[in-house]
């Protein structure tokens, strides 16, 4: 924090009054961290500052240094692992998890000169992001062949990539794998576009600068500006507006048997990046 004309109080001893003639409170610069300011709101109060043996008196307002909020872009890379079936026999090819994001924001009462004002105490934060791809694309498990396929004897166990390679259609399977990876990455790309828009938006600064005379008033502002305002835009960007896709024919293990068929990736009805905010 700074007082007066850009003077830092970090190393000073001081007394302050909320009102002229009011009660003096003691403090030191290093204790300013306990003065929870109301976002970027400035307050005018009166300081008596000791610099060595010299006393200075200031009646200028104290400026709260902005917290400079920003959302961190997502950076998950694909990991191959077992994925559950969707229903009885429909495979899940890939899943993107963005790490969640706070829907409701906590508010706190300010202290020091900001006592009696309420502000949003911390910015929304993501958890870890994950990009899951079905491990069957790249190896285990292996499944028994009920009949000879492409020279592989009946009764042998073989994994999906190897059978497609033996049948000279491995490229079809790998192209489908790349479709899935690109599809899941697009969730992240679209979300990051929106994050960049939000970070550069005055509307995100408005969330940081929320001040209310009561906790309920600050919460109401947070709902309007964040929960019902910017958060839905991020949800829409994460959903993406991708179209349905289909692969070429390849061998796949489905439920209890081998099938040779094409496969689909479902599209979404979100947006590419933020909708208009």
C-alpha cells in the first residue's frame, strides 16, 4: 500500500485515524498485510508517520495496490488409461477435465480503514486439468480371437493396435486416435481462448473490485458479475462447438467380441472461445 503521493509505508511506523480527532491506532508498515483492503477501493484517513526522529502528517488517501487477478491457462497433455464404458457397450474414447472452477465466491470483511466493508477475498481458482485417452488405442489389454483373422490363429490373444496392424488397417485406427486426441485438446484450446478474453476483460476487474456495505451485498454483486456473468462463458467455451466425427473402419473390442466398424465422436453445442461477454 502507498500513502500520500506515492510514498511506501512498508518500513515506517505510523498512527492512523479513521476520522480527524478520532482514536489513534498504532501500526507498522510490515503490518499492512493484515489490513485487508476492500478490493481496489481507496479510503482516506489520517496518518502520523515516524521517520527516525521526524514526524510527518499526511491527510491523503491510501491507495490499495490492485491484486491483478488472472485465471491460469490450462495445460493438460494426453494420458492413456482405462476408461469406463458409456452404458453397456459404448466406449468412451477420451475425456477432458478442466479442473473445476468456483461457482460461488467467498466474501470477507475488511480491517483497518476498511472495517465495515465487504469484498471478495480470493479469486476463482482451477483444480488440476486432465486429458484422458482410452488406453486400448495403444496397447493392453489383449483379447482372444474367436476365429482366425488376417493370419492370426483362432484362440490367440492380441491387443487392438496389433490386430489392426496384422490386418494392414493400423492407419485407420491411429487416425481415429488422433481425432480423439485433437477433439479433447480442442476443449482446452477453446477454454484457453476464453480465459485470455476474461483476463483482458474489464468485467473480471469488476469482480476483483466488488465492495459491499454488507456481506450479502458483496455476495449479490459476486453472483451477478461472476456466477451468472463470466462463469457461464467459461463453461460454454469448455464445451466447444465441435461437430460429430466418424472414423474409417478398424477392428475394436466391444463388450465380448471383436467388431470391424467405424466409430463416432459426438459433437457439442458450446462455443469456440467465450460467447460475447
